[in-house]
C-alpha cells in the first residue's frame, strides 16, 4: 500500500502555468535552465545578468532589457499569488 501524500497548499494551476512559461522563456533567452535541481528551486534566485544565448546580427548587447528582466522576475516569483497572470505577463 502506497504511503498517503499530504498536500500542504492548495493546487493552483494558473500560477503553475505562468511558472512553466517563465522556465521556458528563461531557457530560450539564456540557453540554460534557471535551476539545476529541486533544492535550487527552493533557495536560488535565477541569474538575469548572464549573457543571452544568441544575438541578432549587429546587436552589440548581450544582456536582456530591464523590462524583460522585471517580467521574468515576476513570472519566476516563488510565491504563486505574487506572480502575474499570463495576460499581465504578456
């Protein structure tokens, strides 16, 4: 018989979808995941000051814009109720 699993917080699918979107966007922009394991998800703040994965020809900037950084910080907020909705993020 499998052990009983206790859920400590209510499952909120929409903030989870926003989180997943943020992980995907971060991965595309920086070419790597923001967290390497579950422990980092709990403790680490993603690095937004690393060079982007690729740049367009002629674009000399290798950093994301401040607007993109603020948006990703909100989307990857560890507190689900503080994350923007998908509409707000867009």
